[in-house]
C-alpha cells in the first residue's frame, strides 16, 4: 500500500501553485533564464560542480556525470560577452522510499551547484521551484536531500528528518558477543561492478523492503550510479587501495556487505592505516556483528571509520565501549513536503491520532491551511478543515522534519517551529508519528 486515491487530484492542485512559484522565481532572475538539461550537459555539469565545491579534477577516462537522470536536470543560463554561460545546475533521483506503514515516491534533489561569481542572485531558488514542479508532475509528494550547508535549505521549507553518526573505531575494539554471529561467514574480495552489483542490490533491497525497513532508505536507481559506486578512479587510487568488499553470508545466502578502502599509511615503522567504510548494510544484528568483527580485527590497521551510521544502529549496541569510537552527530536526511495532505495520508501512525493541524507554507500556498489528520496503524486520511479550531500550529519545515518519525516534536517546539493550542496535542502527535527504527540512508546522494 502506498497512497489513497486522492493523490492525483491533490498534486494537480499543488502543481498549479508551484507554477506560480516558478513564474515568480524566473521573473526574479531575468535576464538569466531557467533551462532544462540533457545528455549534452554531462561535461559542463561536472565543470560547474568542480567550481562550486572545489576538489581534485575529474578523471577524464570516466563518465563525468555517472548515472544522472537527465530528464530531471535544470540549470540557469546567463548571457556573457563571450556567449551563454551555465551558471548553476541541479538534478534529482526518483526514489521509492519506506515510510512508517508504507512506501512513498520522492524526488531526491542532488548535484545542486552554483558557480562562484553567480551566487546570491536567486538561481538556487529558481532551481528549487523547478524541482518542486518536477516532483508534483511525477506524483512525488515529498522531496529529500543531503545538504552540503545546513542552514541553506530551511529557507525553502526543508527540515532535518534524521541524524547520523560518524565514528572512528580503534582496531581490536571489543564487541558484545552474539551467539548467532557464529553462523555468519565473512569473505573479503576486491569489489567490481561485474562481480558484486547484483549482490549489493540484493542486500540493499532485503534491508530496505523488510518489515523493519528504515524510513528514508534510499537505493541507487540508475545503472550508472550503481556502476560508479563500485568503480575505482585515479582520484581514489592516489590515496587508497582499490575498493574492497566484505560479504556476510548465512547458509550461503548474502546477509550483509561492507565496501571499504584502506590508506596503508605507516609512520616511524608504526602502522597508522585507516580502513574507511564507504557503505555498510546488514539485514540482521548477527550479520552486522560478523562484519564489524572482521573489519576491526584486520591486521596492520589502526582504526575503522564510518559515516552515516543511524543513531540506533546496531554498531552502538555491539560496541562495549562506544565512547572510544568518538561519535560525532551530524544531520542526514532533509525532507520537504510538496503535498502535505497526500504525504500525511500515505503513511501510517503508531497510535490513533485525530487532530487539526494549522500549517503555514509561504512557497506553496496549497499546503497553507487547516487540515484534519485522522489515522492509526491501518488507515489514514487528511481532509481540509477550514474554520476548525487547530490543535497544533506550525510551519511546513516542522511537519516536514517530523514526517519520517525520527525528529521529535519537542525539539521543534523548543525551536519555536511548532506549538500546541490544545493541551497534550503535541505529545499525542509525536507518539503517533514515531518510527520503530530511526530513519536512515542506504546511500547518500
């Protein structure tokens, strides 16, 4: 189950509102203009991203924009004395993500880049408007992203929907024993697309489509993106070994994997080599235990690092001394409800809820208004309730942040983004929104 039948009608209305937002932003950037991209943009997109983010030059032997969905590419073109210049670009992925009780299509905003010298001229706002319209046309009631700058996207109604942890685990760190881990066998190999893509996809789908799937779980959606994930470039090999993979199996069936690289550093005849885990997916705690035990037990390694570990990830229940891993909390998924009533009706609720919500959305006025949310574990519906006394009042960023069930309403209340007018209404809604597993990304984008 994903959506109730009113989704198409709701998004049609939302699309009209987004068209107004589009027209306003395009008028604001004139004489620059918003344009659609295509496959001929591959190299220039990479050039704009290099200017925007810096870093090493692209390996010329590799495709400059692996896996980009060019049907979702937009840019801003500026006339200069030497001819038109592409000053900004963006793209998106087409995701199908778990939410509590169901699945929802979502647009994953990515490749957002503005060249130096063209910033603060409304180009980002214009591309965001184009992305919102694209999502509405595709029947996606939600947008999501991973932010390079934390405060930036709040201006457009995005809220932080999940957090993740980065850790540096000392070699040989002790793990809590799990008897079932003895039945899991771990095999190491050099990762290649030809040998490991099917296995990696299988494990990702097991983890992302089970009953215990984490909200927001993103799977790579194009062959190009999957190929990039399992390919070495000159940039990688200047600093590390080739991409390696550790595969966990039980009774011959893959139940987890870790993609990693070691840097092989030695100082004064002492190893300082770090194993950087680029992706870690396991389908059960025993497989996670076997994989982590194999990684932190490798010889000639000082530490194992990993980013994007969920706050309630199995690693923290396994490490006997997780303080030694020096955890660092960071924002992970940012979400933005494009069609609030459709999105709220698409998920299910951990406890019965029947509340009136008053929502403010300066960019998409069709979200602004008073809505009655009635839902439980089996069903949800959202109806317009003009004139009804609201139980909760908040802005679109607050409801977007809370949507996946990983951001507590108390935090948003303390920040002044949401408030209750009926006693205990926020606690009731917070309980209903709760997700059993914290939201998490399978792969960032």
